[in-house]
């Protein structure tokens, strides 16, 4: 443990009064020189990760593609989700797996104020989530406009469930177990659709997907190391390269991974993040207790980057 770097991070977080931050980990050259835990958290404590799970679903799609369970990212989704081949919307048959991975399906979405989603409440009140989404208007030609939305991820979950037999079992067998991550099952709706952030009940965290900070670090290291973990190739380097390449319609997004100058990573509401720095051969992880303010703590990540570069 690098006591000097840890002290710098502890001091920074105390000075900023970031009382909701639970974990900050730094990895450099595949070693973790700094582990900072707060609020009673330690290396065994699990934290809800929320939309970090979207990036994990992208990994699932990549592994399924590697194994031939998906023939191409440009396959039309109606081949897996028949509701999108019924002609409810003229653009439905144009939507591909790639469009779901890049949030460019064109299906209408309004996240509401501070992403408090009235459209998600309407979905939860419906008896059939997939049919409900299929009844939504398509307002953009698929592939032309990025719009961050839950619809595309829910459809991807249904598609992967169909392609892989059971999406969670596939992720557990092909990602979590090889990475030695102990995960509880993801929430599945009454109509049989996986939704990784849970059922929406604020107090019911046991239905929300949780990981330790070390688990999140392993996912970052997996991408940093070109899809290898130990001696095993978990996912192809070619898929990773695509997943972290910027979109033409959004230079800050790839395949459910966020992309920036010299870095890429995963983000979850309220301060959950994995940031990969290829040039520095480093990964930074943050975890926090989400609040209505939706703090991202991106300044903490930037501060950690700075002390890695200038210890």
C-alpha cells in the first residue's frame, strides 16, 4: 500500500466533504497500490453499481459474439425479439444489435428531470415490457442519433437471454466465475426480462446488482489487458477495441462504454465508476451511496489520475 497516495486521496475527499463515497481504488501495472475505504466499507463490501451493469452487458454481447451465439452485431433484433418484426413501426426491422449497444435504436425516450423516469414507471406498470417498448414510437432512423435510454438495454437483455439461454447464467459462467467474482442473480421482471439495476424500489437494494470495488477493478483490468485475465482469454481484443471506440454520432460513447481522451470506462448513477487509462496502464474505481443529487465524483477520478501521473 502506498501510504502517501492514500493520504492524499483521504485528504482530498475530506476537504470536499464527500461523505457518500465508500471506496476509491487505484491499480497501476496490474497491482493495486492504493485502496481507500470509508463508511465501514472494506474489500469485501458490496455496493450497488447501477448502470455499470450496462457495460457488463456489452461484455456479455462480446463473449456471445466470440462464441458464435450471435452471428453479427448487424443482425436485426427482430430475429430474436419477434415483437419487432410485426410491423408496429416501419423502422423496427432496421434496428440491429449494434444499435442497442450504441443507444441509437431511434425509439422515443424521455428520461425526465434528473433521470427520474416516468417512462420507466409506465413500463413497470405494464404486463409485458417488450410489447410496451415495441408500442413506443420510433422517432429517429436507427443508427443516426444517440439517446441514452433504458429501452435499448432492456431490449438487449431480452435478446441476450434468447441467444445465450439465460443471460445471467451466461454472464456468471463466462465472466464472473473466470474473474472470481461472486455475484447474486440480477433482478428479473414478472414478465421475464432481466433489468440489472433492480425493480426501482429505492429501499430494496438487495434486488439491485452489487459488486465490491475489487470486482469492479477486475473488469477494468480485463479491458486494460486486451480481454485476458491471468492465462485465460475471456473476451476478444477485437471486440474490446470496437467497444471503446467513439461513435460517429457521439464521440464520448462506444458499446455501452464511455469514451474520453486517453481513457474509457463504465459509469453508474451516484458515483459508481471504472476508468481505464491505457497509456498509464492504470485503472481507477470509485463507489458511493447514490443520492437524489446524482453526484458523479468525476473530480475524484481526475484527482487520482493527477497523482498517478505526478505522485
